[in-house]
C-alpha cells in the first residue's frame, strides 16, 4: 500500500524517553514515527541536560508560595518576633511551620489542624501566603487519601494563585482518583504548559489520562458508529498487498457463464443465481457498496462459492470497520477443512491483522503461525507476518519473513521495499551508521529494480527525511505521485516534509488540502491537518479536523488515538479560557 501511514513500533515511544504526545508534528523528529501517530502540544523536547525538573515529586508541604521572604515576616527564624509582637500573618506562618513539622513526622491530622489555623489567621489580602496554606493542607489530605478535600483545597489555592503549579498538579491527581478525567486533563495540561513540557511526572499523567479518555469515548462511539465504505483508492491499495488472495483475483474462465466464455475481451455475464459471482463483478466495477449483500445471498443459499462468499463478506466487513461481523465469517472459513487452503490461509491472515488492530498480539501471532503451517508456500503469510513483526519491534524476525516472501515470489517489490525499511529501522534505532548506509543503498537497489513500485519510493522518502536529505526525499514523493496520483497519503507526507524542510506552512497546508480533495475519506489527512492547527494555535479548527478523522477511523484503536488528540486540543481551549495559558505556536 503505497505511501501509507508509517510503520510504528508497539512500544509507543519515540526513542527520546518522553510520551509521544509531546512530540506533536514530527517537526525535527523522525518521520519514521509518523505525524499521524503523534499526540499534541508543543515542539519542545524534554530537557535532558542538568537542572531540568525531571520526575520531581510534589509531596512535601511548602514554606511559602514563592521564593524569598514574605511581607516582613520573620516567622520560622530564631530571632523572629514572638508573642504579642507577632502580626496576624506572623501567627499564621508559625501555625503553618508547626503544621510542616507534624507533616514531616507523619502526623497528618495534627498537620491539618495547624494549616486550618493558619488559614483562619491569615489576612485575606495575603493571597500568596493563603494559597500556600490551602495547598499544604491539601498535601496532608492527600496523605490520608481524602481526595474530595484535596481537590477543594487545591481549588482555593488556585483561585488565589492561578498559576500555582503544585496546587494544579495535586488537584489533577485528586481528580484522577475521583475519576474526573476531563478535569484532571485540564489541570495537567496547564501544568505541562507552565513547566514548558519539561517534567516527566506531569507529562506521564497527561499521557495516561488522554489514553483512558480516548479508549472510553472510542468504545462507545465505535459500538454505535455507522459503517462507512473507504475510498476506492484505499480498497484497491488494500487488495494490492495480497498476491495469493483468490477473492481479489479477476473472474476466472470457469466462473463466467457459458455464453460469455466465447466473448474474448468482453466483460463477463454473471449467472443470476450466484451472489458471489455478482459480487466479484461489482468488485471489478468498483461498485463496492453492493458486495456484502450479494455475498449474503450466496451464503444463505449455501451455494457453490459459499467459502469464497464468506471470506469476501468478511473482508468488506473489515474494510468498513465492522470487526464484530467479520469475525464469525472468518472463523467459519478457517474451520472449513475441505475448503481451498489458500482461502483458509487468507482468512487467518485477515483475522490475525484484525487481532493486531485490537492490540491482541498473541492471538495475532498464533493466526499467522497457523497460516504458515497450513500453507507454507503462501507468500502473503510471510509478507503480512513480517509487517506484524515490525510492529512488535521484532526486526530480525521480520527480515526473515520478508526473505521467505521474496524467495517464494522474487517479483514481490512490496516485500523487498519493506525488508529495506525493516533493516533501516534496525540500523537507525541501533545508531549503526554503517548499517544505515547499507540500508539506504538497499532502497536504491529496490527502486532501480522495481521502478513502478510506489511503496519503495515512499519508504525510501521516509528514511531520507530521517537522515535530513530533504531534497531527495521530496523527489521520491514526486515519483510516488507520478505513479499513484490519486494516493492521498503521499500528499500528506509531502506536505509534512515541506514543514520540516523549509518551514513552509502554506505549502504544507496546500498539499494536505490537496489530499483531502483527492480523497475526502482520508482520515490521515484530517488528523495531520488537526495536528498542524494545534501547532498554529487554531484550536477550534483543530478540533473540527480531529472530529472528521474520528468519523472516518477504521478501527477502535485508531479512533481512541484520535479522541486523545481531540481531547488534548479541547483541554488547551479550556486552559486558555481559564488561565490565559497557551503553548508556543508555529
């Protein structure tokens, strides 16, 4: 499938040690990760030099809200005022200091009493000090796991000091415990922006709550979504990744009517009583909406092509995102001992791919291994299992599978291109310059040997971008477009390249808009456009783009990821309204 979304490892990391959502657009980050798979917010990488906040804990109470002495108070110092000479603020500070001692001794109830006394003694106009007392009491409540009280006191602290990082983060943790995910996300978003995305502890909480929100929303939405047929280009690209798939092959002579067998070069006339043959005819005509219903007729009639009809119907159920309907059909084909072994192997490949989309790698691996056992000469098994191994970061095993696919089908340009990509990925992540150079030469050999393979150019372009050879990468994307002018994802990748290479926002947006014009069902284009709009600070536009992508998502996992992006953008709009905080924009 040419110029598809980049292959990404299952671990979810970027290799930089931070959650992917901080990387945003891949501006300055490897396109191997794919802008379509990266979360949100600023371009800044987490600081790795000394002096960064790292994973600092926020457990201990504070002396005061900000560094430096409070307004004339000597509280806490041996030579400070005492007794009747102490001002109300001095007495409040003394109560707070006493509370801190109780806190450090693990006597949290007594600490709470002292902080409560400090709050009652503190002059109401002393916002900074008062906010500290509330935050300290919240810290004591936190130790007692009184999450409602934690949230209430942190709210008081934030009302008095709207950019109080400790109080915002403590309230975020309390909201997490209270299962208030939306509120938790808003607070931790504010914290991340205030800290410049340099504290791993707050970034990990943001990542966690975004994933939880995304999964919750996707589960509900996906269950009730209307099935949506992908674009013809997507469907053709999908079927092009199979070479031993009987159901995607043109009608054979034996499948045509007697009348039509003598008509060379003319379209076949299908017997009225075969739903499967009608469905095959509709496939050739790209009339995809009628395929499921015709296959159902063949299945209900228990016709000659029942196994083929079950597999074809299951395939289109998968394409429209209805895995629940596809699975029983695939199970039935797999269980047909007397069916053509290639049908059964193909059903196993598709069920294995479905399991991988559902994040069930063990079941996926089992299906691919079974397919290899029953049809060891089927090149598709090794090709698709190789892709699975890349996703699982099992690169050496992936290369072995691609080699076996190539041995069985030496003309498999796709397998050879993806083998190069696997070798490149292994070399790049291992920081092996010689192996990187060898993998790049491998790409050159593939495109020379298979000049009509768009996927070869696309994967080579990703590697070239990674190596900051932007001009040559741009040439490779142009060759992709020449070969497949209706492939929308190539325009998206070329648009991202303009941003990374020339910081040419207008050109990048123009190319991504062109992708949407070519294929208005290209979820990757909407997702990328939304990510760019986040970077530009156009949050409402970003949310609109993410919602369009959500409605086009082809799996619950993709939808969960898109909801994470959308929720992150929405949280930023709320933070901007409440605190006037915005991350850096393009």
